[in-house]
């Protein structure tokens, strides 16, 4: 196991990178998505597709009129239904979608306004989190929602792991990061995979993962977020010990790292100290809405994706990020640690 003391060695990071199997993520990310938009009229389906996915949408997204039986639903990763007349079209598609032990990946587009479009994209990611890197990679209109889904999934997975693990080395009053155990290695591996997925979302070459991390290290720093968040924990967490600091450090550190990496992949620029502080503050705000054992925030459950497309808006954790032109294309389970 790598020895991090203090964390910050390129050699240690590359040792961790060698231990992770990126093949499955790369293969899935490089496989174009297969989506279907269904409406009660052909022109409505095509208009919804263009609004949701932009000019690239026609290459990867079919648009059809629902005239009786809808064939070959099993070839699609997900189906988007627009049915302003509430004819029951979504229920029909759900019944006909071939599923084995899982809910049909059917998402409603409730309206044509920008907020409805954003909520639909967010629901699409929530319904298909493993599809997020591919959706962002091939459909720039989905890139923002895809990056958020990757960051949120990893941040929650790390918070959940921290909530049930004894990560004494990241609790400021118990120990320092000069001595790091296996728990922290697992959290760091999850962060590494998150950065790799964000590279996929932003259309980067995925075949040289070492280059990806060599590029990102000067931007985010190896282990920066464990050290910095742990050092500042007492100033932004109203507790001194126990589960909550562990969860907060894992969650805030992971989300801040993800935001910094995503901005770098979008713009090619290193994030400023002001941006980093803003990312940490926004992550802490998001933490207050996280429902985990040991957390007593606002007890606000994030609304799950459902047929109405009613899910938390992207801006909840993506405020104040500079908008950029799209870059060229080139189960909500915790990320696996055992590769």
C-alpha cells in the first residue's frame, strides 16, 4: 500500500493510479449513448430532441411519434417522453420497456422552458449515473449535468464510506495526515476515478490515464483537499469530533476537488483561491442537505429522479462557474475500490 506522509508525492499518486482498472469506465465513456425521444407528434419529438441535446443530438438520439406500439425500446439506454397533453404516454413506454429487476429508464420532459430542460437532463443522469461520462462526452448540452452527476455520486459515496468507517487520520483533533490508513487510500482512489470520469465528460483522450493525472496535479495538488479541508474543518464544522467531521471532510474535499478538475477541463485554467473557497462553501452548503447517518442538517432529502423529471436543479451545487463554449468531442453505487 502506498505510504502517504505527507500526502503530495507524484510517485504515490501514480502508484494508486496503477492499482485502478480504468478499462470499464473508458469503454463505457467511449461508447456513444443511445437515446430515444417520444412524443405524440413527430415534430414535437424532434423539437424536444433539438432543445435537449442541441445540433449533435440527431447523431445519437432518435425522435419518434408514438403511434401505437413503440418497437425496439431495449436498444436504448434511456427514453425521454414529452407529453404536454398528458395522454399517458410515459406509462405506455414504461410498460413496454424491457426491464430485468430495475425500473425502466424513462424520463419526462415537463416543459419547453430552460428550467424544464435542465431538470430533464439532471433526471436523465440520476436515472443512468453510469451513463453520465458518455452523455457528457458526446452531447455537449449534457456536459454540465453529467459533470455534476459524477461529482455528486463520488462525493456521496465518499461521505457514506466515511460515515461507516474509522478514518481517524482525517479528523483534525485526533490525528494528522502525516499517517494515512487504508480508509483514506480508498477515498483517494474514488477521487482518482472521479477525475478520470470528468476527463471523459469533457472529451479528453482516455487512453493515457497517467498523462491525465500529470496534467491535473499542478491544478489541484496531490492530497491538497484532505490537508486543506482537515486543517480548516474546525472553522466550518460546528463540531469537534465524531462522525460529522469525517463525513464533512470526505464530502467537501471530494466535491471541491471535482469542481476544480471540471473547471480545468473546461477552460484549461487553474482555479483561483477565490474560486476554491467558493467551491468549498458551496460544498458545505450542499452537505447540509445530505441525508446520512450521523448528519443532522436540514433533513432535506434530495428529490429522486422520476417520471416527472422533478429533481434538484443543477445550480444547487454549480453556481458561479464561468460558462464556456463546448469543448470538442474527441446505479448509484459507490465507486468500486477493488480493482
